[in-house]
């Protein structure tokens, strides 16, 4: 039985009830197919059940499906033809539970005095009705944040005039439209895309369709995600922007220190004038073009498919060899 749990990250405390049921009530052998690797969470599942694990980059296929028409969208402007009005753009919908790191980000941008230099959306009340004060206090209980950092974050957020919205100003909550590029005219007027990924706190390689939004938009990006995930993206042939901006944040494993380093990188970007960023964008055009062409290439899609099928073959072979060895 192949268990495709491949759209969302693995959280053992959440997944074990389902996986226990499968283990105890269905016929195996079982293979778990997931979209993350180098993952403590996946290792925990493997240690508990002994299942072979198959990794593949699920969101390559999701993003290809969702964004396949944008290569023909005239609203996406070549980098050299854009008129920049803002230094960055960032979309933040879910802000509760493990996505509370987005509150930490908004507080950091505010503390550095650069919140008003970008276009930022942020649900200060999450879609489950919890306020940022509640979710940050809960993060302390979960040992995600030291209490001193939590108190400072709440104090900083209290000083911000909410709501922060880019679009959907007539909605109570920012809707989940992962399957589209949001606010395209606003992105094309912004220099940098500040990507807030699904995972942040954990040790794992895990990226979603979010990282491909600036790729399709031909924009440089700063990644707010797990440590070493820029390196992970580069393993698939994509290029990042360390020639122009400090990407050392990607190597910092401590989540609070990594957020502070991301803040310093954003402060560096915001220190440039709009004309300087306009020129930098033109200088980046070959890298932006490379990433764009790679994403839309059949080679990239087929290599992701080959990775999946090769990994499935290896998992099945390991089960077959094990059965042969035990005579089952």
C-alpha cells in the first residue's frame, strides 16, 4: 500500500492516529510517500513503523498545474521594463499554530523601521479567530519562542496600525489562493518577494508552491523557511541572489537568530534607493530568466517525475529483498 501524504508536511503528533489505524487495520507492506527529506519528523515516523520512505518534490507538479498559464500573462512585465515603487512584497495569511513565525517576521520588519517600505499582508487575527497575542503566548508553551522574545514581539506588534492588507480589503480574512498569483500589479511594482513558506521551525527540506511564485513573476526573493532550504532549491538547478544580497541567513539553524538575520537582509535591501534597486533588477535579469525558463521546462518536470518513480522502485525493491530474505 502506497500512502501518499505528500501535500502537507509530516507532524508525528498529528499523523500518528491515522498511521496507527493504517498499520493495524490494512494489509501491507506499506510505503509512505512524502514531500520532505532530511526531516526529523519523517525519521520519527520511520522509526515508529519501519516503513520505507519515498521522497519527491510534490509541489513541482502542483505549481506547474496552477501556474501553467502565467507564461502567457501580459500583466507579468519583463524586469527591465518595470517601474518599482516598493522595495519588497510579502503575503501572510495563516498566522496561528506553527505559522506564528510570520508574526515574528512582521514584528522584526517593524522593529527595523522598514515595514512601510514594502507591501505587506498579514492576518493579525488568524482564520481560527485567535489573536497574535494568543498565538505568540502559545508558541512559548510549545517552546518555539523564549518568553522574552515573545513579549518583545507582542509589544512590537501592538505598535502597528492594523489591518495590513495588499488586496481583498473587503474580506474579513485573507483567502487561501495558493493556486493563483495574488495582486500581480503589486508584485510587479515591488523589487523583492519575501516568501513565507509553510515550514519554518523544523529541521527538514520542505518547499511548496510559494517559492515558485517569485520564480514565475521573475522576481528576486528572500526565503523565510527552514534552514538550508535555499541550498535545497539550488540542488534542483535554481539560482539565488547571493551576488547582490546577504543569504547567510539560510545557514542559521536557530529559528530566532535566523529571523533576525532575515531582518538584516531585508534592512540591507531597504537601504538601497529605488533607482539603485531598479538597476539591480536589470542586473539580475539573467538569473531571473534562468529560473523562469527552468521552472517551465519539460526537463525540470520530467526530472521531478523520474525522481519519484526511481524512489518508488527503490522502496519496492527493498521490500522485495526483505521478503526474499525472510521467506515471506
